[in-house]
C-alpha cells in the first residue's frame, strides 16, 4: 500500500498545474494569457455589378420594309396583270393608283438600279 500512495502522490504532482510551471518568465506568460489564434477573415470577392440594358426581342424596333420592295412588288403585279389582259391596261393601272406616266417613271426608276432590276426580274418570274 505504501507503493500505491507514492504512485498516487507522484501522479498528482505531475498532473497538477503547478507542476507545469517551471518558474520561467515564458511559462508565466503562457499561464497568464490564454493563447489566442488569429483567424483571418476573408472578404468575399464582390465585383461591382455592371447593369446592361436587357433588350427583349419585342423591344427591338420592328424591321421597316424596304420601300423599294413595295415598288418592285407593285410593278411586278401590274406588269403581270397587264400581260394577262392588255386591252384593260388603263383599268388595271387605275385599280393600283397608277397611270401610264407613273408606271413608266416606276419602271425607269427600277431600270436605273441593277440590284432593283434583278429583284424585279426575280419577282416577275415568281409571280408568273
């Protein structure tokens, strides 16, 4: 039993807080101030939002038809109708708000531009 008491006393001595204090100044600092860890807080990467206007398909301006297309279609349809009934040419022109001089001016305008001429020829061939 004597050994048991010695072992118990030795265990109590080595496990007590005083047993850890060696009397050195560093040990006293550690015992006096609890150890604190610096935790680095990372700020989230916040990028400024750049707002771009949302362009919805319905907000886009409607595509304006090319005025030349209307002229080409008018000339092609009038020419087709007149070629089908040449004796009613003045009546057909009047139905479309034209007369012979206006039709001639329209045809000369189309003939002056090679691109318009090609589009007129394409319209005539598809209208036939």
